[in-house]
């Protein structure tokens, strides 16, 4: 019997999540008050769509709520998500995973907690995006950073510049010549095409290469790729929206942080909480303002406004002015590859962060498998346990027998990270595996190890 999911909100988070879930064996129903968003779902996704107000009890009358396994209120409005969660839980849904924007609900002195609305799990997209951006600030050569297995394993994406010593060499040659930097090349994004490389794949200029490594040696891998990390001292944030505020509050004690905000009212409202940051009122696209604030001395520029065109133009100006690291936030995911192609170092989407959080919660509750998506590569990560009864062991396979379309990125054995770049290394029963593969290959991997 397929898992039943009732999803509220067909915005970017809801649409992306429902699109992903529709490729799996889930029975999906989507509620949204906007007819255009409802039609978008109807025209592109195999899901039942209901147009209406999710905070109204009447909308649920014709739904067997007691049969719903997961209720997912993912609108941009906290009040709608909270009220609909309370209604759904009263009507018998099994689990509620809600999106909230206001982080005051998780403060230790909060008057009201999410659990009082029947919410089992909360996802904070802006907080997830903040965390991802901070990781990029700390690993300055990366275009993407993802952590796995309680942060023991890192997947780091690095763009190979013309000076990289890897260019023209094979994946296996680099393995052999760097025995003290154990790494696995899991994915290469080349000319907007993502693929799982094999041992004889040759690195090329402008490849974005994704390496899996023990988190302790991330700096060594950056040096190996010819992009050693540099020390960030001065940070300029464009926009005092939710993500900008979270970043400034977190970064201001370790870096010299300046924030440019166009709204004087917003600047006055939030600057008292940012005592160690310099808040400037002005247009972040104004060349004179940027020059007066010595933008060329900035080590890192982060654009986080709610206007993607402003973020894009601000990022391009910063890059043109010589800022070493430029990070841009986007809400939609359609143009991420193009944005990176025009010079932005890293692109982060709070929506993909939220989707991955929800997916992990659903999958970890259903099985010993977790799947994550990435912002701009058509590759998924699969976290799976190698069961002793699986085909891999009953057929007495070796790692060399794993199909080339499935990349075994790392093994976690008794909390020890093993990077499997040696073909003689074998998997043991109950090893925790981190795998990278195309979405259509997930079933093949599950059949091999489950």
C-alpha cells in the first residue's frame, strides 16, 4: 500500500517536493488557494489537486484524514501552516511536518511550541539556507558543501580553473598520486551535464567536480584541486531579509560584516540586534555606494534579497569589482546552472534545502534509506545500510561488481569513515553506505543492498 501524503501549498517548495515525490510510490494530494498554482500541479505532476483555503475546516470534509500518513503544510505563511496542522492532527493524520519561517517557536523560552499545534517535525528553509551559506564561507573554494552522517563525511564541489593540476589527468591517476588525500570523485558537472565518472574519466577545465571526503581533510582536497581556501575577513551582505539577518547575526562575531538594505524602516527595525555589524541604508546596485564602502576589499559578497534580479546583478557587480567569493541565494531553481555559468561562485536555494529536510524525515521514518537532491546537478545521494541478506552478499559481489552508474562515495563502519577509492576494498555487512547516482538508478541500488 502506497504512503499517502497531503501537501498544503503549491509554491516553489511544495511544487518541487510534490514533483519529486510523484516519481516515487506515494499517493499525493495537494491543496492550494491559488488557481494558477493548482493548474501548474495538474499539468505537470501525477497528484490529486484541491483548490481552497487550507486553514478552513471545510476543505477537509471530503478527505479521509485518518488515512493520511504525512500532512505537509508548506505555505509561506506561518499562521496557515500552524492552523492547518492543528486541524489535520485533530482529524487523525499520522504525522505532521510543517514549514515555519519564524524561529521564535524553537527558543527555549517560547510561550507556544509547534507541538501544541500537533506538529511532529519542523523545517525552517531560511535557517537551512543560512547554514549552507556559512559552510561555503568557511570553505571558500567550494561551489557546494553537503554534510552526511552527522557531519563525518563531506561532499565538496570545486570548479577546476585552468591552473588546476588535475586537468588532463584521469580520476584513477589522481587517486594513485594522492595517497595521503583519500577522496572519491562522485560526480562531474560538465557543460551543464552531470554524470558519475569512471576511473579513466579525464578531468577538464571548468568541470565542477564533487569529491566525497572525510570532513577532517576538506582543506587538503581543495589544495589538491588547485584551489586552496583563503581566509575570509570582510563580508558584505545584500539584503536584511530573514536569511540576511540570520547570517549577519551568526557571522558578525568572527568577521567584519557590512549589510546594505534599501528599506530604511527595515534597517532601523533590525540593526539594534546586529550590534557588531554595520548596517547601511542604500541601493546595493549603486556603484558609487559600493565603491565608497570599498567593495574591492571584500573577501565575500552574499546576496540574499527577495528579488532574484537584484541578487543576480549585485553578484555580477561584486564579481566584476574583484570580490574573491560571491554567493547568491535564489528562490526558484530554474536558472541555477546559468547563474553559476556567468561567474557566481556558489548558488544556494532555501527551497531545495527545505525539500531535502522533508524528504529525509519521511524516508527515515519509513525505511533505512535517505535520499537527498542537489541544487544544480541531476544526481541524488542515497544513504543506505548494506543488509547481510542483500544480493550484494548472497551473490558474493565485490565493489568492482557495482555498476558504473552507481558511485559508492563513502562507507561508515563503526563510526569510522572509509573512502572506497581502492577497487580491492570490500563492503562488510551492516556498513552504512553513501552513494551517488541518477534518480532513475535508485531502485537498482536498493535492490543490490537491501
